[in-house]
């Protein structure tokens, strides 16, 4: 199996700036724009990772606000 995506970058789930930077980073920063299959696969992986980053940030800040 070929590795399609790997990164050591992990946004701090408590940092709005980290999460926003990760979410707004275009997929081309993580995949070759010359390979449509790679671009599609990485887009799929990143979409779920970006969604999870937003959920974690929101969850951490919802709890902080309610306390």
C-alpha cells in the first residue's frame, strides 16, 4: 500500500489560529496538483481531518465558556 498523505504537523486543538491555518491551507500544500488521483485522495483525508479539528476546537471552547 502506498502512503498518500503524511505530515508531522498537528494543530493545537485549543488554538483558534492553528485550527484556522490548518483548515484554510489548500490541499495543494499536501498533495501534488499534477496527480488528480492523489489530489482526490488527499482531499478526502484532509476534509475529515479539518472537520475533526474544528469539532475539537469548538468542543474545548464550549466547555470553557459554560464553566
